[in-house]
C-alpha cells in the first residue's frame, strides 16, 4: 500500500518519530517516503547531538546580576500591555 498521497510529516511528527511515539498510520508514510525519512533521520541526529552537549548551569546569582543591569525606560514601564 502506498502512502505517497498522504501529507508529509511536520516538525511535531518528526519529533514524535525520534522519540518512538509516531502513530502507526504516519509511520507507514515515513516508510514509503524517502523525503520524510531523510528529514526524520536529520532530526534524530540533531536530537542525539544536542543530548551529548554538556549541560550549562549558571553560577549562583547569575539571574540577579543580569536583571540588575536591565534598564527599562520609564515611558515603557507605564505603557499598558495589549
């Protein structure tokens, strides 16, 4: 059965596939569509590369130091949000 007529996988579906959670019906499309399979494999490689990165942990007080440098113009501070 060909699934070439079904829509290509979107970004959310690529992520589901990388996590092993893509529904069977969409997996059929992936098995039949070289374009989607290539994209999904690239996504998987990206996720694997990101998982191997060292975790960044800012030092204590980092947020307070940054926020201490933020200056909000007085007019902007009084402007109502829409």
